C-alpha cells in the first residue's frame, strides 16, 4: 500500500498551508513497509488527523548499529527524551525485529527501557513509569540484522481505530484496509462522473461508512485522541485550529452509498456504527441475500470482502443451504499472482458453487457495474468465470489476499 499512502500524504501536504519557516510536510518517499517524509509539529498533527491508510505516524529519533543488548541500551541512553516528554508521562516500548541475531526480544526491549529511564534520571532526577496497558507515550524500536531504529509514536492507538466502531461481527475489516480497498479500486466521489458504491456483504458496515466519510470529507481522526497530545511538541491552539479547519470542509456527499448483508443482526450493527460515525444520513443499509438483491442504481461499483478461510461469515446464502450465515472455507492463500490453479482450497466445490452463482446473478442483473472483491483465493476469477482487470496484493491481518476487479457485462448485451 506504500504508493497509495505516499499519494495520500502528498494530498495532505498540498492542503496544508505553508508557514514562514517551513512546509508542514515535505520530501515524501515511499519505502518498504511505510512512507518517509520531513514534517514539523503541524505536519504531524495533520497526518494523524487526515491519514486513512497509515497505521501509525512515527518520528524517527535515531538509527544506530548494534551487536548486543548493551548496544541497544547505549542507543536509547544517547537520546535526550526529556526534550520530547516529561517524567510524569507513562511509556512503553513496542519492539519489532527482522533478521535480528538477538535471542530474546523481551530482553532487548528491557535494555532499551533501561537506557530510557537511566537517561531521564540523569537529566531530570526523575524517571517515567512503564505502563504496558495504557501508556501515555509509546516508543517504537525496530531491529534489523545490524541496525536499530528508535522512533516516537505520535498516534497512540493505531490509526485504524477511528473511534466509532463498537458493534462488530466475528471478523471485522480494519478501517485502514477498507480505505486501501477504496483507493486501489479507483473510486472517486469527487470525479466528473462519481459512481455509486455498493457493498453487498457489508457486515458491520466498515467499507460503506469509510466511503461515506471520504465522500463527505470527514477526517478519519475526528472522533479520537492521539499520542502527540502528550508530547512537548503539542500546540493545543494550533491543534484546535487544524480541527476547526477540517470540520469546516465537511460536506454532504453527492454520490449514493449502499450496503446490505444477509444477516439482519449485522445490518443493525452497521446502522449503529454509521450513527456513531455521523454517516447514518449518507449510507443506505438494509438486509438481503447477495445472491438475490437487485442493483440499488443503474450503474456503479461494488466493493466487498466476501467470506474466506480464517474469516467467517457470508455475504450470500445458497438456496437449500444451511440457515444463517454460510461458511466458505479457503484453506490456503495464493502464493503469488501467477497460475490460478496453484491455490488449493479445501472446500473448493462449495466455494466454487457460491461464487459461480454470485457471478451469474451479477451478469443477469448488474450489467454495466464493476465488482471488486478481496480474496486469498487465486482461483476466484475461474469461479466467477470473469477476467480480472487488476490484482492488487493486500493483507487482511495475516492473510495474504488480492483485491481483484471485474467488469460486469449483461448476458443479453450484444
């Protein structure tokens, strides 16, 4: 998702007014697993408030070589973190590693913590407390084979937590992934001919609600707090001005957004979530089987996260099948974008039957629409008997998937 995040960051940067001494956000570069930029405190606030795709906004403090845990201690001790937060703020260390030679990551995190508190004690005579559950400040450490990167987390809770979702099903879609799907399929509610959006497997409503927030220019962080509010860089007056500026830009969407689900319980969840998100007036939600529901508009774009493997739940129900929400199990995600026959799905007959029926329904009634599906099954195009326009690699949690797009042509079309 790095190119989509880089493009989003550039839009945020372009919308931010420059001040006399610097651009709030500049030098945006997509990398592996993230996007780097230069930003001041105002830029940090804007990125947290407006980014739909980022999981966190980190300030990189240092990169240092290491071989042992004592080297990690030295790298942490070298940082004057009392310039960033006070000893009264609790903190925690979040550590990730890739090819690290160290045997115990827990001990590595402990040594980094020791370096932080010892330096605080040397500089201020006090030390901050560690709080693993509800820290006010988060430090992020990433270990490569021979280098440690220490960063300050300005987001706090991960950014997919928008603050409105309380009702969920058994396998909720992260809001950041829903936003990535919307970006990757090219849906543009502000284009010259905006397309209605429809999710026929809406579950708790994440895709539809995220789409409505995009179409109304509602910032994703409007209902939540951020880690930077506990840092010394925080400027409450500037933050209030940035939030007021964002609130003044909110508008009524000019494009229709629909969602439906075979489970009326999930539709109730989606409606309550939409109400909390402030999107209830802009999203039309109802119950219905994906294999039976008619198009809500003459043309548009369908975007859905159908059932598979580790996810449970269904967007449609086969006639004569079990009552309630069906399971269609994909035992194994695809290894790559290549041979569609290479993926082995354990319940392939049932899976194929469902998607074949779904495609038949779409071809009979949704001619002129586009359909985009997120799936780990490389055989999905053959089940649908459709040629994909595009395959975009994505991860739904630990599950490697592809977002695949299809043009739907009516059976009786010439």
